[in-house]
C-alpha cells in the first residue's frame, strides 16, 4: 500500500515517480563517485605524511550529506518535496564545491599527471551534481506550493 501511495501522491503519476527515482539514483551515484575521487586524494595526502586539506574534507562532507539525503528520500513514506529547502541548501553546497575545485583545476594542465586529470574530472561531476540538486529543489518547490492547502495560518479553518 505504501508503494502505491508513494507513486501517486506526490505528483499524481507513476511516470513522475519513476523520474523522481531516476533523479535520486543519479544524485546518489554521483555523490558516491565524488566520495571516491576526493577520498583517493585524501588517502594520497595521508600516505605522504600530510594532513587532510580542509577543501577535500569539505568535498567529502558535502558528498556524504547528498548520498544520505538520497537514501532517506527514497524511503516510500517520505514526501521529499516537503524538504525542498534542504535540496536548495545542498545545491548551494555543490556550487561552493564546484567553485573551490574549479578554480584549482579547470585551467591546470594535466599533462601526464593522472591525479590532476582525476580532479579535473571530479570538478565536472561536481557541476553535474549541482545541476541535479538545483533541478530537484525547483521541482520540489513546485510540488510543495502546488500541494499545500490554502487555509489560514493559525486555525486552519478559513480559506485564504
């Protein structure tokens, strides 16, 4: 019963639910990809006696928050459009992540350096993540304002 309610309640169609699931799956996969790419760099820093750079730790935290959010949003009883503001916050975090690493790596020459090439690839994955989270935030906001009731704030009895 919960699956049927989930597939029809948030947007009214099974197709919309499938698109939502695909969007969340892509967000999850790309967040895990970012965890792997930046985690490998953090591991290399640790192996060479260095401490984790705060920029790489920030990338890991943002990606972990995104991955956990995707898992929570895929629970059938959760209506993720109610939490569109969290999607907005995550998209802002991804913008900052793209800005930090874009400035470091987009113009850098990766000639015969696989770690620099990996980081250049990670920057573009960050951009795609940011766009996907912005898309889900916009879609969630549309659904939120479409499905909210137009009742008075305090008593909930009067139509507004």
